[in-house]
C-alpha cells in the first residue's frame, strides 16, 4: 500500500511540473524579451519601425532604416560621428522619473502663481508690495525658459526688475504687434499680380511656410528643422535663383536660372493650396537622362513630412529634360511640366522611387494626391534656392 501511495504522489508531482524542454524554452523567451525591452518609440520617418538607436551626427533617435540612410547620405566628418548607440528603455525611465518630480514641483509653483494673478485681477483682496515683487520675480524666472520669444527670455535673464517687467509686457508687446502688422502688410503687398484675389490666402500660407524654411536654412532661426535635419545642420545658407511669377513658368526659364547651380531646394504651391517640393544634390541640366542622387528627397510643408527614397542609391532619383522644369523619380513621383502655371500637365505619383504615405503604395489614389492635392495639378508659384553646404 505504501509503495502504491508513493507512486501515486510522485505521478501527481510530475504532472504539476513543467516539461524540462518547455521550461527551458520559456526561460529563454523571457530572457530574450528582457534583452529586447522595447522603447515604445516609433520612428518619425518610418512609422512602422521602432526607433532604438541614438545617432550622434543627427542628435536624434533613429530606426534601422534611418541608420542605413544616414550612413549613405551624409559625410559625418569622422568615424566617431557615424556611431549609432543602442538605447535601452531603462535610460529614459530613470531620467523621466527624476524629471517628473522636478516638473511636478514646478507645475505646483505655476498653479500657485496663476491663482495669485487671478486673485489680483478679480480684486479678491489687497496685496502687499512684497507679494507683488515675489509674483513678478517668480514669473520672470519662468519666462526665462518658457517664453517662445527669445528676446523676452534674454531680457528677463539680464534684468528682472519691476520696471523691466512692466515695460516689457506693455510697450514691447505693443511694438511687436505693430511690427507684425507691418510685416503682414508687406507680405500682402508682395503678392504677385498673377495671383487672383481669391487665392491670396493660399499664397500667404505658401509665403509664410517657405520663409520659415529659408530662415532656418540661413541659420536665422531654429524653430523648424524639417529640412535642416537632412543636412546635419551644416548648411551655410540658401539663395533664391528662380521664381516662377518673376522669371516665367517655361522650362527654358527654369533651366536658364537653375542649370549647373549645384544643390537646390524647390518649393511649389499647387492650385489646391498644397505646399511641397524637393531637394537634389545634383545640379539641374537640360540633358535628357535619369541620374542617381542618393541625397535627393521630396517633402510636404503642408503635412510636415519627408518622402525619402526607397533605395539609398536609386539610379533614377532625378530626371533631366529640357522640356520639363524638374522631375523626381522613375514613374514620375513628381514632374513639373513646361508652362505649368497655365495647364494641369504636371503630376505627382508617389511610391515608385520615393516613399508613398504611410500604409499606402504606388498608384494608390492617396499616394497620387498626397503632395499637390490632385494627381494632375497647376502650379501657382515655384521657387528654387541654391544651397551652400
């Protein structure tokens, strides 16, 4: 009886224990999952890929596709800059946890300050001079870091007196408001006569978007790096060499101004109000042939996206033809035709050489309207800038 009971107990224990092979596999999988603890960060340019490496040259977090692209497209200057460092989730968790404590403390200070300001405005009670001084002093410290206006940040870093505070937020803001009105009127006055009145708002949008990119490319400001990050912020500046409404929309006009001018970035405004364009490192010319350009890319300022090449060294990145203004890709991903301001022969067809929008492919209707708003479009304005690197 005892032997029988012992055998039954042993059998029950064996039934409750995992198979040795299953157990080892489970342990292996756990170790692998721990080793590949995800950052939960998606790449900005390749939304289906996880960004898990730090690129020193770009000062950003990139995915595997970006890693290959940057190595092939940029001269980083040294082998040290080419290194991509794998980042573990624990790094961010530790940093964010420490910063969270500081931010919550600052958040409470700001909440208290807001209540004091509201109390004064609503005349809840009388305030002592020392309270007012502390309110202004605390707010000055916040504005040194939180204000979008660099001049205001600098001003409070140098001087946080009551007089400086009051004059900054009365006289200065009135002055800025007046300057903004003057600048806006200058933009309106500069609208080309070819642009119909009903299209003025779209043209002003184009002007603001392009001017912002040009200012960033000229290193006058650093508030939008959509394009500058593609040049590792090493660009020395840009210069306008061709403008459709000024120089004409014939292909001959384009080539007389743009051929043999080195790297160029082009901005286009379509009749649908979309603002987009392309960059090529290779000089434009009138030869009828495809050329490889590993650094060429397309972009949409309206949608704030870049459309990179599928293959780093596609042999058909750009197409040169005296009868076209400009053509990017085999397909064509973007083709601007002769007299593009008076016809709708120009067209976009993303996905052949350059990336289609996320979750779409070549010849999908959305891929065809993504840049210009329509497959075939009319050009309202086009500007080409030579880029000094």
